[in-house]
């Protein structure tokens, strides 16, 4: 299984957090994770709020 920071890196590379990646993050965040993963997740949160990384689920929601 991927680490949180790996999913975050994929989102930054592509510029988009996919619905599938969001689901993986939810599952991983429900388990034990280290400080590096927490920092990566917080960085992703900031990036999605500022529009640096698009959130596919929001794009789908607002495109209807």
C-alpha cells in the first residue's frame, strides 16, 4: 500500500487529487502514520485550498 506522502507527491505532480486518491488517503489517515506523512497531508490541504492542486471530487460536484 502507498504511503500518504506518495499519494501527495502524485497529486502535486499531476496537479490534481483524484477521487481514488482521496479514498486512499481516507483509509490511510484512519490508520497509524508518521510525522512526515502528516506534514505531507497538511501541505496537500493548503495546496487544494489555494488552488495549486485541483480536487477532482469538487470539480465534479461543481460541474453539474
